[in-house]
């Protein structure tokens, strides 16, 4: 039986989906995590303690494990573990993306530099540190602009500024965010990226790379306008309602961007904006769509239906993926933003939300009694709503209707 090492936080929403996919494919999974697991003693091949801090220690541990239980692939599921997976794979001579390519995808400034060299259409940008004189920078840059940290995600710390005063306030606010206690301190946190603000509609693209060639699995429309000052993700709906010609151009841009970074294998998640001037790549991550959202992608080869996690496993283990395409149904997810800071006291209307037609599930992902923090300081959603229908418009309508049924009491 083939075996894959899955680098994933044990509390991740995705672990279950990967384990189910592995069962279907008769693949053995070893979960690599830096958290101890009570089951590891009874299942020594199922868990591997790894350090995210000491890479050489981790490589030694995986090498030893590999001698006892042969590994065929190493899969990093989140942004951090993707780089670790590439490093370990390189050491063990397993198929993988180069460390340089995944590291470039992980750092928004390096990514911009690679895109610039390769002529990928993107916003103008500049890098500034806290030591720069903010008044001087504020007078020099053009507006509107977007200030963002180099390595955070979920739009945390991404702020639009329309003038000098807003820019100075945004820069200082983002600098405070990157110093928050839950954020690992490294050199990338000393600097912020400032980009030209690109207006227009936004899409997210989910794809799978194999030997450098991109297969687009889904293009998601983001029908809520994302004009700032903060950029809360809300609704994703696929298939896209953009003209096919635009969808083809989106795929071309994403392929150009993956080539620019040197990404070759595995899932990618890209974000682009489209306006009268053209197509603009905001970013590419060398991982699949985050959180529970992967549930909105289901693929089929006409006989069986598979999850995105199964496709990722298949691709990593060199199994066939080409016969699978996204299902014929339209699908969508709403990431429910946090309305204000406080303690989540109560959620009402859950049953009515679940009862809206085309709604498949509503998940509240923050426990009652927990502190919630909105953007730009926060990084979590209140929960997720899932819908499927024949037409994308019905999916979008259902998501909005279900969300309108919910009341969140935050005090
Ligand atoms: N230059 C820009 N012009 C216009 N909007 C932008 C720009 N940069 C970022 N945004 C908006 O902010 C959002 C988050 O930015 P970005 O993708 O760079 O950060 P992120 O934290 O990686 O987000 P996520 O994890 O949600 O993908 C984008 O999806 C987009 O809506
Ligand atoms: Mg992004």
C-alpha cells in the first residue's frame, strides 16, 4: 500500500477529509504534527511528531521513519507546512515542488519580484520598513493603495488607504498586527508591502499542477464587492458566470504565474482581479483552498465522486486525476465574517438557515463563549454556509438567504 505523510495541524478541519480519501484509495496515512497525540503509542505508523522549528531534527526524524515505513509522498496542507513538505521531500528525494518555488509563493514580496521578472500582470508595488519615514513614503506613493503583511493570510492585516493620512494610519495598524502574540516572529514581519489598488471584480481559482501543467478545477466568482478598507471574504460561487473567453484568460494568467514561481506539482489557490485594463494576479498559494471551503469542490469521472482531498492525494501519489472534473452542479460557500469584537454569546436561526432550499450545511466554527475579533486584526470566520443547485445564481441567492436567517450575538 502506498503511504503519504500528511503535514497538518491535528485540529485542522481538513484532517478528516484526507483520512476518508485515503481509506477510499487504500492509502496509508501518517499524520505529521508538532502536537503530541495520545493515539501515537498504539499506532506508531499513524503519527509522527515533528518540529516546525528545527528543520534538521525533523528531516532526521522523517528519514528514520521512512526506513521503517516507506513514504511515497509528503503533503503539506497549510501555508507553513507546504514549505516544510518541500524541504523534507527534497532531503528524501521524493517528488516535490522546489523549496524556492513554495517559499516564493509564501512571501508576497518575493512573489511580486518573480512575477515582475516573468511579466505576469500584477499591481505596482513597493516594500517599506517601519524604519522608513512614513511621511516621506506617504507623500511619494499613489492612491488608492493597499498595505499588507508579507506572510499572513485570510486577509489579516490587509488595508486599503485612499490618502496620506489613511496610509500612515494603515501602516501603523498593520505593523501592530504583525507584532500580535500569535504571529511567529521572523524577518518578513519587519516590512510591509504597499501595492497599487486594483479595482474590479475578483475571482479565486483552484487548480492542480502536474509536471508544471495547470488544470483548473474551479473558478469561483466572489460576488460581494471587495473595495476595502478591509477585505472580508464572504461568498464564493462556482462555476464562474464570467464569459468563457475571460475564464480562458484567467487560466492562462494563472499558468503564467505558477511558471514564474517555478511551481510544478500539487494544488494551487490563486486570486485575480479583472477590470477594463485586463487581468491582474493578486496572489498564488501553493496549497488548496483553506478551511472548510474545500467542501464546495466535488469532482467526478462519471462513475464516482471524489473530494478535493482525494484528488490531492491521487496527484501526490502519481495516480490518475485527469478523468475527474468538477461536478455539473453549481456550488458555493459563504465564509461568515465577524461583525464586531467581543464574546460570541449566542447564535440564533441555525435551523431556519439550514432549511433554506439548496443549503447543504451551516457550520458555526467558533464555540459559544469565545472571544471573536473582526478584520483586520482577526483571522477567523464565524462559520461557513454551503449550497448546491443547478445554477450559480440560485447558489448565491441561497447563501444570502441562509445568512439572513442567522443572528449572532456578540457582546
Ligand atoms: N493590490 C490590490 N488591489 C485590490 N485589492 C487587493 C489588493 N491586494 C489585496 N486586495 C484585496 O485583499 C484581499 C486579501 O489580500 P491578499 O490575498 O493579498 O492577502 P491574504 O491575507 O493572502 O488573503 P487570503 O488568505 O484571503 O487569500 C484580496 O483577496 C483582495 O480582495
Ligand atoms: Mg489572498
